[in-house]
C-alpha cells in the first residue's frame, strides 16, 4: 500500500461533521471483499463473518472534520457561517476555504494590519465573513444556506516522513485503522469478530460512535484518534512525534485493557507512549465504553501538531506503528 497516497486521498476528501458519506465511500472501496454498511454517516466494515458465539472487537476511528456551515448570504454577497467543531480561531483571517459540494473557493475576510485596533478582542465566529468574489445574486445561485465550508491545504510531505495536511484529525487515525484492517484480513484472523467503525460527528456530538457501538454491541473497543504532539515550549503531557502511538489511561477507560496493549507492544518491540487523561478522554471512547451493558475500551492516540488548523502535521512512522500494534493485539 502506498501509504502517503492513501493519506492524501483521505485528507483531500470533504466530510465536515454531519456530511461524511463521501469519505465513507472512499474507505469502503479499500475493502471490496468485506461486508460494508453506510448509515448515519458511519461506515461499518465486517472483516469476518459475524459469529454470535465469539466475542467482538471494535476498532473505531472518527472520519468527520472540523469546518463551518453557511448561515446567511449578506447583501454584499459575503457568507456568514457557524462553527462545526472547535476551529483554532487564531489562524482564520485570510485563510482559504472551499464552500459547498462544488468546492467554490473563498477567503475569510480580514482587515489590513494597518487598520487593526490594538485593543481588539480575540476573533469570534460572529466576526467571520467569507468572500467568494460574487455579488448576492450570484452567491445565491451557487450556494445555499446549510452548505458546509472547509479549511483546506493540500497534503504535503515535509522532511523525512512528516506530512502536513488539513483533516489529519482524524484521517490519520482512519488511515491506521484501514492499514490494520488489511493486515488482519491478510492473516485470515478469526479468533474474534473484528469490526471496523469509521464514525461520524465526533467533533460535535459523538453521534456516530453512540449509534455504531449500540448496533455492533462489542466486547472490546480500541478507539484510534489523534492527540497533541510537542511543539516549541509544549508541556510534558504532549506526545513526541515519531515516538509511537500513545496508549490511554483514564477513569473512562479499562486500565487492564490498556496494560494488555502495552504488554503486546513491549513483546513486539513496537514504540509506544503513555497518555494520562484523569477523567474523560475527549474521544469516542467516552461514549463507547458506556454503550449497552458496558464495553472494555482503550484509546490509541497518534501525536499531531497544530491541531484544528488546516496545517496539521503527523509522522507516517507513528501511523504505521499504530496499525501494527492494532494488528498484533488482535492476533494475540
């Protein structure tokens, strides 16, 4: 598998929360011989035939991305928007965006620095206007209220194996789960039912994980997401790029399961880091673990820099080692 090309395909796709079907179709095409189901923005992939006598392992990665939704077209043809997810507001002025299914290009309006008030308050979503270069009549012909807007930068290789792109939260996690799924298929693994869930709406309500976990009813869940990587001056709780995936420990998670994962990593000499989240994890694991009668859950988090911007960065090494750890855990 050309891993960079897979990541490029995933990060170039739309899929702002609540509109994930295009991403589902891209991922489903990676599993032509498996039963796949798209429902409520989720993609479910059964890697083997479900046997009710066997336990079920669920491997989850959310596929929605942060963005905006058009709320109004002004008299001058500009677009007002609402937030979908927690975009880093500091990077928005003059950022380039795509609007709607036609991917019309636009630019987030900003004042020239010469006109800034030195006492100006931080930017809020109500301050945002998008310029698509059209008057009101033209804008209304091309765009509808409710259209999604996404921040976008092309997937680009930096030095060594470092990749910069938009939507690496959580298309990086999705790529790891795809690779692990292919590895498991190649090994004809059948000790358990193994189900992949590429879930919707994690950035806003975790709706996809709630629906998916209820329907799949797993015994064990591995939730693959991203976490904060160290940049200049970051604190010690952040992960290291190229340090391997971070195994989660939290009041929300099953500590024994996390220890089992670490045991497998040590045995297989797979680099890992530890992520401590005292209460909730801020991932789909929080809702999966309380689904139905309860699910043993742990998190595997890939360190990325510049989260919730259009220039997130990640190491291909970390993604590939995450996939390897998932594979080895399922084998053992």
